[in-house]
């Protein structure tokens, strides 16, 4: 085999494309292979009902890191940010809350909570630079600390120390806390606490009372920017254009069946159909469990690494429901207004109970919903006047007792509908089409271990060491094999940071 | 030690005659200080107390096993000479319905055979697991036996200590570092899942992570306590878990005798009403009967909330500190049920009492434990709780009449904040007691008929009777944000308080609760080493 | 309590000494009479029958069984033909020995592994990607070691198998008093000998019938039931190492220093490096290139020195007749510690005081003079010892 490519990137999701683009310089020949027929992975929009498209399985574009956007030069490829929109937190028999980016613009807060919210956001603003600093740099290898790591650990410490002793103590105190306890220290309103806690538990195996969930809250809060205009598909479009402009070759519809390993080195990849592509380097944006356990010959995998991967937790707990709607539903808390984002859960205990079900391998009787209506910003996603709802449903465990049968899927849909109907009575009459993606469906369609949207749970231990001690800095024990997906630091979501940081690591390894 | 000045009759007055107060008193007295211990109740020991609640039966009312009592304290205070006798636990039995259950023995070969009935794989891995945990425990012991390191301090001594702890950690190799991070952050179940397959083994192992916390076995952060079981092996105290002969009060009494032998004075039925503070300094205590006692130093072994919000009063403290103490989580989650029975309990499938020479865990599965927790989360006691029962009279017949027995049951979950409100616990007390007895009786037919006497302690009772705020047996949750340099409050983890001359020495300080004695010992050392500066630690 | 082996009715009736020990969870006889020497001499001059049931046994079956075993052990098992047995060890990922044992290929897709320690989980953790099943056959298989110069004669008279054709390290299926058994020409005594594997099920069990038949036939050939004490002396003479005595499984070591590689245990000859990846390969390749820290040797401890030391106290040399297994330090001439002797015995056959030792590699050459610690009259001494090759006892009949 002659090497036609310097590096092959597996997976054309947001991280794979980011890594490929950043690697395609100095004449490096980069190929991206994608098993699905479209690029974008979890960020890709798709038609789920004739005439209706959703805007990505992952659709929170506020997480996209600005420095990655700069490195990729995405503004030259059409990426625009836009104003964040208001979030409706509906309430049974009440007006609920409307949360805007500013406390002033928010509605329904008590005077006390409004004041606390200002203090809360000020604290987040103070810790954000230090915290984001940890996440925007390569992981500090706590396990195998070299001189460079020590230096960076020291610098990270200094940056954090710049917070001042008081804030630093507070930071160290709150990171491992249960999100419920921390929010409980700030706020009185159940509705507000539940609304803020939601993102900390989506896709986790945790309820708001689980320690460590606060880290997830800080994660998203400390990195929140303005959303990308046009949503995830626009982001993917921009990165794809950047990639092609740099000469990256992208092949879709080709699945990698195995990696060719010789003497502990990557030599190439084998594609479905038997075609072999020779290359000295492979960057995999697929999930690490699948990469190592499915694409590598078992004997090539060190015993300790295999054990680590097998215990890397990827219990998917979220389902996705897409609805095609003939109109925008009326939320009785705030009738007559259009919200792009609606989040259910009226109290922390409701979230906690929703999680309880997952422990017993059941889906929540009353699931917690994070709903987006991308068709408000992008009317082309649906026919005129029609709308699309994209709903992240918590909790629906991959390991469902009895399995994800057709009736289980229907049961989940009914449970989602019951919650929707409570806040937007009569919504069922608007539904002209739907798609219910259980974790089992997500696992199959997007090749995710146990349907986990982040390629691995966001729990403190798996954020500090991601995915395993041997692979926590993108390189792996196999020469020429790198990780560049959500299974690596700093984790899942539409940040594009793993891809960009992996590209840095690969470049500095001087392929 | 200039901090304890010779003013008034006493150098130091210690509020509370629990084991930590007494240990602290003994160390201070040993160093030549004039010490007075004041205990509110008629007996010494606080939660480490023995009482004859029913004629002929000696009950370890609250704390019922000696776990990590520091061997250095036993040596330095010569507690063996002062009457301390510890009888090591030999077994850990987990009954199961319709089965002989699992008994883990002090003989590893026997344990392996028991485990292999449920999983040969787990039996094979068990020694590997123990070895790995022993490695970890060696490191953790450093943290328990010294004051908490402070990562926010610029003090070169602190930085050096941190560096050394870091280095030592690295010496354990990459696996060791990874394992520490995981132990700190993972749930007990997730951590055990990395090793074992059988719930019969995992469930009783996982519960050590939840004792005294308001967490479930699947809650992150509960893995670390798994290590405690392995600490004894390296402590020099062969098998750390044991009964104190005659009841747990024996530990406290030995500490008291040691303190007295060094000249400390101890008074019972002397409730401290408040700590007198003037111009930011503690000057003495005021007793419930109106007596005032002056001392150069006041040491509180009570929990932080009782100490600062009760005995001191928030008006003497700055608002930020008060806020820290107010948000300090105490949330008691456990109760005690003590029984006097006229015969030995019988567990179908097993003969004799060999397998009862240790503790009995009602922990038949992970889901069972989680369900117990779920009820507590929403303000109910667990109908089918986790129970840790011991029958100390098997190995120590002195605590019950011949042929009769004492059963001491630690029960979780019994949340302090039941949904009816904590004050309504008295109305639910017996229902709770029934649930506990019913649960044990499922595994132990005939239990109910054998009961001569029953004592039920709810968290509310523990608050009333023993002064444990919210009935928290550890003076505050052992959650990550309340450990080490943050126990009980950030910047106040070195036994000092914002009030000059007022110190803390109870379980609400590093390294936390349990019958360890370490806080009392470390607090005394800190006082003796202090140069009198009232700055934060 | 330890379990009875399938031969317990027989061994317990014959064990007059009440000297038992717990061997891997089974009751095992140390010696049938208070003195084990008759059993030793039976093993060397006639025949001995040892209950070796407690060895852990695993049946590895499946189309990839050979490839799997080649992957988890240091030997290229794919090249082992049916009917052959081989001795080997297996390592952890860092190339440190976990255990040693034998592998017999019973048919194309069926292997039997023996191990000193439970190994089911360790093997199973490596099966991903291999079409194999692993069964722990320890509870259902009894095993007897029939060892000694007369063992062939005894078997000839009890089985239908062509015993003369059964070569060294071969295994065959046979009927013994009508009972289906496997017979392998293997053992732990370093002499001519066989091991007999029998299903333990039944009432008057096959195991008991086999035991009785061998004992009956053995009566005219000086057969004695033999215990672990006698076997221990023979295994030292044969230079066989023992897990937990001469080395510690990497799984049980708290420190790196305690672990040993195959090269450091004299098992380098079992390691085949140039082949498909196997567990520990990379580390073993590195060690092979860089050289090992330590080497495994035999020691011939000077009798003259021993006599001299005891004579100093007015005593004749005092030596135990059993093998010892408490480690003893070994020094160079300047008194520098260079390693440890881990077990040893007085060999009544060779009239030598023998020891097995792990020494710094520089001292591994036969003929090298070292010193070993000896405690005489409560005082420590260093006496001369010479490095020699193991096995010490290796009669031609073993392989003939």
C-alpha cells in the first residue's frame, strides 16, 4: 500500500471536521471518512418527516468555542453568531419564568431570586475565565505528570488563584457539589432551580442530588457564548467549507471496518467492501469504546487499556423526539408568544424522580424535556407556518428493562406527549409527524456506545481522565493512532474543542 | 503553648464529653494544662456511650463498633492500661431470602469459598481488589493522621506539604493516581462495577460509602469510604473493626480515665448554655444552672452548627462565616434500633453463631439500597432500609444476661427532615422501629417473639438526646465539599475559629466523624503547637 | 472449611499422622505418617501416589482456543499438537509472571490448563474477539500423581492404554478399572511419572475406583500414598519453582520489586517472542534486549562449611528432613546482598544441600561462589555455596 494520505480522520462530525481542517496545512494530505451518507454526525440536520427537518441531534451551539472558530477561520466561511433567545420555563397553572441573558430581561422572578441570580451570574463570570482556561487547553495529565504538565498545572493553579482566595475556595467547594445543593444555596424558586439544573443532568447518569453534577453546570455556564446563526447545520456547513478550502478530502457512506496495525503502529484503515487506505496516522472522532473494541484486533490492545475502556461509562440516558407541527403550540403559561427554547421541570424533585426511573432501568414516567423550535429562526425547516420541535428527553436508559421494543418506544412518546400537553394543551392536534429516537436508535444510527450523546458520561472522574489514563492526551499507546472526538478532553457537546486540541497534539507529535 | 493562658482556674474548658472531647482533654492535660471537661448528660461518651437501658443489658446506644480509632492515641494515652479492650469483628454476614447468604470471614480462604458460590470470578478478583485498596489506604492514612492540607494558601510550609502529598501520590504510579481520582469522585457502585459482577458481594461492600451520608450507593463521591475497610490492615491495629468490651462507652471511659490520670477534671450533668464572648474573644462558658467558668481557651467538641449558631451566637461572628456554617450540611440520615432479646437470632440456612461474630448487613441488592435512598430523598424513612446489625453479646457476654443478647442496629435511611417536619418524628418513631424490626425479621424468623425491649432512636431523638444537629452522627456530611480544608468551613479547617481562644475538636473538623479520635488528637496538637496567633489556619 | 477431594475417603483413612494442610481450599495430606521419609524414598525408588486435585483446572474450548492460549501465555500454543502437554507461564501486561502451569491439548479445539491459583477471570478478561469458552473444571475433576520408577509398571497393569507408547509430556485417554480417565506423563517430582485425571461424580465414584485400582496394583511395586512434604523435597531436587514460594504472582505484589519476569525465574525457555501479540510481549521484548536484573539459579550449599559452623558450637550439622521455604539472603564475597534463596532441601538421593535462588544476573554463572545465610545456635552465619544448574536430579528414565 502506498500512502496517499498523511492522516485519515474517522468520522465527519463537528470534531472530526475540526481536527481534519486544522491538520490540513503544510501540504498534509487529509482524508475524512464518514460511515453515514452525510457529514455532521450528531450536529447534522435531517429530514425526519417529509418536508420537516430538525437542526441536529445536538443543537446547543452556544458551546462552540470562540478560539476554535478563530483557528478555523469560520467567519470567512459564513459563520455568524446571533443574539441568544429567551427560555420559557412553563408552570402548571402559573406564568412560569422567562429567562433571558440578563436578569433584567427575565420575567417571573421574585425580587430576592432576581438579586440572587445577579450574584450567581457575577460569580460565574468571575470563575469563567479560569475554568474555561482549563477546558480550552490540553488536559493536564494528573496521572502521568511530566515537567510540562507540572508547569501547566502550576499555571492553571495561578490562573485560578487569581480569583482570590475567597473565590478559589468557593470554586473548589462548589465543583464537586450536587447541583441541587448549590442552587439551593442561591435561590428560593423551585422553578428557577429546576430550570438552571436541567443542563447539568441531561445525558448524565445523575439526578440533581448527585454530587459532581455542579461541575456540569459550571461547564456549560462558564463557556456559554452567543449561539450560531442557523444552528448546528450552519456550524457544520461552515466547518465543511473550511475543510474543503484547505484541501481536505471527505468521503461519506464509507464505514471503517478495522484499523490495520503492524508492530504496534497504524498502517492504514480497511473500509467496508474491503478497500484499504494506507496511512501512517489515524485520528478517530468516533467514540473510544467503539474505536478500540470494534475496530482494533483484540490482540493489539493492551490488557490494561481494554479493562479501562470496558469500564468507561457510556450509559445513554437521553432520547430525542422530533415533532412536525402544523403550527406553534400555545404554552398556557405565556400564550401568544413564540419561544425558541422551552424547558420543563418544575422542581428539583421532579428532575430527581425522573432520574430515579433510570436507575431501575425504566424511562421516566414524567420525563424532563428540553425543547427547541429551530423553525422559528430557520423557517425553511418546515412548510410555511409550520414548525419543528426538537426535544431532548430525560431520562430514557439504554438498558431498558424489557428492551426498547416498539411498545416501549410508544410508551416513551406518550409520556413525552403527556408532559407537553400539560403545558401546551391540545398540542397533539398540531402534530403531523414525529420521530422518536431512543438511546438504542441513537446507538445504531449514530454508532454511539449505548447511545451516549457525549461518547461517555460526564462525571467528574471521566472528565478528569478522559477516556482512560493512557489516552487522555489524544495520543494512544498505538503509534499513529489518535483520538479527536467527544470521548476526549474536554468532552461532549458542540464545543469543537476536542477536535481542535487533538489537532494541536497531533501536530506537535510531528507526524 | 501561649494560646492557653493561665487565666482563671482552667487553662482549657472542653465543651462536650464525647470521645473527641475526652481525647483532646487527655492530650492537653498530658502536656500539663489544667483542663475541665463539661458534659451535659449524666454519662460520658456523647455518641460513644454505653447505657443499661434494660436491666442486665448494656447497650452501645449510638456508635456500636470501633472502626478507625487511631492506634497512636491508644499508644500515647495508654488506653489499654486505662481499660480499653477491643474485640475484633470476625465476620460480615449478608443474609439473603431463600439462600444461605454471603458471609465474609477474617480468613480470606473461607471468604473466597463463600464468594465463589455466587461468582468464581469475583472470588478470584477479591484479593486483587484488596491489594489495590490497601495500596490506596496507605496514602489516605497520611491525610487522616495530619491536619488538612490547604491548597489555597501561599504559605511555603503549606505549598511544601501539598507538593509532598502530590509526589507521594505520583510514587504510586499512574494506576494509583487514577484510582485515587476515581475513588474521590465515583460512586461506590460504579467503582465496584470496575471489579466485581455479583450484587451479592457488591451491595454489602457498597454500603460503607453511604454510612452517615445523605447519599445513595450510586451517588458520586461515595467510593472513597470503601478504603476505610482497608485502613486497619496498615494501621498496626490488626483488623480495625471491633467491639469495645462492655460497650462502646468503654472507649470514652478509657479516654476519660487517661485524661484524669493526667489531671484533667471531668464533670457530667453540666450543660453549657453558651460560650461567653467579649470583644471577639472567648473568655469562658456559662452553664445551664447559671454558673460561669472562666478559661484561657474554650474548646468545643460539639458540631459546628451547635457551636457557632447555638453556643456562640451569630451576633459574635461575621456574616460570611455565619453563612458558611448555615449552609454546612448536616442532614442526618440514619437511626438506631437497639433490642434486648431472650435468644440468639436464627438465620435459616446457617447453623450456630460463627457467622454472627461480626456485623450483619441487610443489603440484598443495589436496587434495594437505592430504593431505600429514594424514599429518604422525598422525606420518608425507608420502609425496607439498609440495616447494619451487630450482636456484641456473642463475643462479649458481659453485656447481656447468660443466653440472652443485645442486638444493635444502625439503620439507614431515616432522614431528619421528614416531609411532616422533623418535630413530627416522635409520632413516627414506633412506625420506624416496626419497619426496621419487620425488615430484619424477614431474614430472621422468630425475631419478633424474642424481643424483650426495644429502643428506637430517630435523627430527631439523636439531636435532642445527644446534641447532634439534625441527628447527623458525623457532625456534618462527609461529602467532598465538606472534607479536608473545607471542614467545617473554608479557611477554618485547622481547629481554630474566628473567635480568639475558641477552638474546635469534634467530628465536624478534619478528618471527620466516626469513632476515630483523630479530630480530638489533632486539635490538641494544633493548640499545643500554636503560637497564640488567632489568625485562620 | 477446606473441601474434601474426591479421594478423601481413601486419603483420610490412610493418613495416620493427622498432618493436613489447606491447599487451595482442599484438605491435603502433608505426610501420612509422622515422618515423610518413607514416602520420599517410595517416590524415588518405587512409586508414590499423590492427590493433586487442588491444582486449578480449566477447560478451554473453541475454534480459537489455541490462538487464545497463545495470546494469554508466553508459549506459542498454536504449535502444540493434539496429545501433547507443555509447561509454561503467563504474565500480566508488564511481562511479570502471574502463574505457571501446564497446558494439554486434548483435541483440536480442547485444551486443559492447570494453574496454582484461580485464573478463570484472568483468562476470561482476555477472551474478547476469540471464539472460546472457559470452564473451571476444578470441582469436577480429581487428579492423582503416580510418580516414581515403578509407576509405568503399575499403570500397565491397570489401564488399557499403551503406556509404553506414552512419551514424556504426552497425554492419552484411557480406561482404568473401567473408568474413563486422561493420563498425562507429567509430574512435579522430576522422575518418571504420570498424572491421572478422573471425573469426580458418582457414588462409589470413579475417582475412588481409580485410587483403589492403582493401590492394588501398586502393592507389589512398593507403592505408598505420598503427601506434600515428600513431594516438596522431590520438586526441589527437580528444580521446579513454586508460585507463592519461589516467586509471587504479579497479582499479589504490593511492590514492583516483588514481581518476577519469566527470565528472572529461569522460564525464559518457555517464552516465544517472535509471533502474534501476546500479553506482556512488549515488556518481555524490552527485557530480552536490555537483559534481566536477576536470574534463577540452583545453589549447592557447602557441606564442609555447614559442618564447620556447627562444629564451632560443638554440634553435628542440624538439617531438617523437610524442605524449607522461608527465604534466606544470599551475599557475595564482600557480604553485599545479591539476592535470596527461596526454598531448599537436603537431598537424600544426591547427598547435597540444595537451594533455589534468585540472584543478580552477574552471579548466575554455574561455578560462581556465593554465600548464603545460615542460622546456627540462634546466631547468623554466612556459609559458602556454589551456583549450579537445576534440575539437580534428572534421571534418564524421566524421559525414556
